[in-house]
C-alpha cells in the first residue's frame, strides 16, 4: 500500500523535470493554415509538432488502435522528447519480439481459447471501479449505472466474471472510460507525447490519468509487489495471445513505425474522448 504514493511522487518528479528543463521548454505552437507540418521553436534545435491526419489505418488501446478506421481530422501534439521516445519505442519493440510474443505464442498453444477468454473477462470485470468512477466524474450517470449492472450480472450469472452474460443485454454496453479521458472532458490538453518502457505510448495527461487509475484497480493492492507485478504480467500475456500478428501487420504497413504508432495512439485517444 505504501508504495503507491512513492510511485506517483516519482512520476510527478520526472514529469516536472522534463517540463521545466530548458532544453525542452517551448512556447505554444501556431498551426499553419495549409495544414502542413510546422516546427516548434525551443531554446536550441527546433522540435517537430505532429499533425495527425485521422486517415491512417492505425489505431489502439490495446493494440486494437492499430485497426481503427480513418476519419478526416487533424490533431496536433508536441513530441519534445523525441529521442527518448524513439529509444523507448525500440526497447518495447524488442521486448515484444524477444519475450512477449514467444511467451504468448506458447501460452496460446497450451491454453484453450475458452479459458483465455474467461481470464480476459475476469480482469475486465475486476476493473469495473475504474470505468464506474470515471463515468461519474464525467457526468455519464446512465453509463455508470450500466457499468454497475454489468458487474453484478457478470459477477453472479457469469461466475465471478469469467463469463460475460451482460453482453446479451444491449442496454448494458461495456464502456471504456479512464482518468485520462476524464481530464480531457475538463478541458485539459494532451500536453506532450511520451513513451514509457513496458507501458508503451502515452501523453503527459494520460500518464497522470494512468497513475490515478491504479488506485481503483484491485490488482494494485495485492501484496507483495512481486505478486502484483506477476498478475499484471500474466494479464498482459493473456491479452497478447489474442493479438499476435496485429503489431506485425502494423509495422509492415507503416512507412515509419514510430510515427505511425504515435499517430495511431493520439487518434485513438481523441476518438475515446469524443464518445
């Protein structure tokens, strides 16, 4: 329990350092009228401001965003930590191909699909507090009541959430709210783009949201820490077993995988905020 304030404090300290660092400080950016990519002037070298055309084939949350359909819209986000981000992108890329994919492939070969689906349903049901609280914070009270009803149905009729009988009730549609989206509804912008090792793409706003959501996830309170991390890792492997091939297809289609993933992430987050 005592580790969470320390973790949050470390995140805040790191973000504060990045934000106030002279090397990366920059004024607001004005987008050119023709929609071309502009540059963000810093005290030193110019850093790119990304204009994301919602017309690519890439989009996720898990990596479901690698499959989103395109829309015609331009989104911008600063990427002042480009060299850090690209390094972490390559780190996560190697982590996937050298560890996560082989383990998930072996896991899929041994564990039947029905069991893996049950595990995924269980974890989704367990994280109802995240969706429920953020629905309330966003003023989506009907969605909050639906989340609570889904939890009751799946926890009872679905046997602790291993099954998802609530999907048979159209009015009990599963939401996907989180604190990052809640911040966005309050008018807080993305800030800047950042890639975390193991965790993947994020933004300054979503990083704070992700840290806050941990307090609503029951798995975060498992002691000792090693067991909590083990459960989280198991969930990741189980989820990856359903998505093997998605990331490979994305990389093959993308001209520049780092930029493609960055664009897909921002596009997907913008879509979720609108919903």
